[in-house]
């Protein structure tokens, strides 16, 4: 399976932060399990870089969620789900968890 692009990681990453994750490293095991990413795939480095492709994709998802106001950066250098993010997750759950929910695009 190809490595998921960061847009498809945005909702799972937001949900992981809602469940208590505060960093990208805390999200990696759950993302690997959800998308069936092997250890070998997860350890693939970006060319000429010391960062894995998976870490980078999760980072971009988190950054976009933060820029859109769904995550808030705290003074202790972690991220938490904002009120806007909680409303989005509640709306998605109300729409029976439709992964193509328009609110993610509308509010980005």
C-alpha cells in the first residue's frame, strides 16, 4: 500500500489529538495500524533528509489542522484540539462518520 498523502491523514490525526496525543511521535503507531503501514515503510527516509516520510506526512497534516484552527499550539510546545476542532469532530460524528465530510474542506 502506498504511503497515504497528508490530506487523508488529517481526520485521523485530529482524532488522535482529541484522544490525548500531544505530538507526532505519539500518533505514529495508530496511523501505522489504521493504514496498514509496515515498519519498513514507516522507516523510509525522505531523500537527503533525516526525517521519515510518515513523520513528514503527519507533520503536514498537523500543520494544516493548526493553520485552519482545529488544533491549538500550547505554551508547553504541544498541540490540543481547539473548540473549532471539537465542533468539527462532533459534526462528522453526527453525519455518521462520513470520511468525505465537507466541513473539513469548508473550514480549512
